[in-house]
């Protein structure tokens, strides 16, 4: 029987700096050069001042669960062995929200407001994903 391979994100030019930082085990977001607003996901225009100038900047990787759900449905056979898994919006200490997975906790432990910290998972030879785990 042939092994089913999980899909991995496509590294687009816009996200290349994000994925390069993740390979180094560093979490980065965009910082607007016009008004210093931190943002993620990356975008061409700042939503506050409309500047087109931004740079990638490291963040501490700590935050709290803003919202979450448990994925029970298998939408791709590559994830069949992982359900249920937690998908969460994490609000970083610096402010931006990041959509990711929460690993290392049970249904009973995961809650809104729970402190989390970034961890990294190599999902292919070229792609590393930031995920979050309970802090501490």
C-alpha cells in the first residue's frame, strides 16, 4: 500500500521570509514602516496608514488562544491519523493574530485565554510550520 502524503503549504514569494524564519525556528510578522503596526498574514497595504513599505520582524512567540475548534472531519487522507486536532487563532503578545495548530494538550485542557508558546514542526525537507503548545 502506498503512503499518503500530507499536503504542505506552498511557499509563495510573499511568504518566503516567513517560512525562511520558521526554518531557523524564529516566528516573524510584518511591521509597517509607516506606522509600526504589526500584521499577519502579510499584505501589500497597511490597514492603518495604507503604506506599502513593510519589513519582517521577529516576535517572541508567546500569546494566548483567542479562538479554537477541534477538527474531527478528515478533509484530506493525509490527516486521517491526526484527527481530532486543534486549530486556533492565537493572539501574540505583540498583538497580531496567527492561525495555527495547538499541540500537546487535550480537549479538556484547551481553552480561550490559555497561554501558549510557539514550537516548530518540520513538515517537509523545505517547509517548517510554527505551531503552538501550552506555555510553561
